[in-house]
C-alpha cells in the first residue's frame, strides 16, 4: 500500500467486484478474460 500511496506503483484496475462475486472474478482471471487487474471490494 505505501508504494501505491506514493505513486511508485500505479496498478491498472479494469474491473471491481463485490466480495460476494469473488468466484466469478476468479474464473475471469483463470480464463484470461481480463485486460488489467481485478479488485475485490469488501465492506463491513
């Protein structure tokens, strides 16, 4: 996180998924159906 905060690393996030849809996000990664990174959103 410090590297992202300092902008030393700038990940290319193309899609976000709620935590409940993690299996779908994982299938997309396994199937190489993404252009960049996926982010899972977790809320309390």
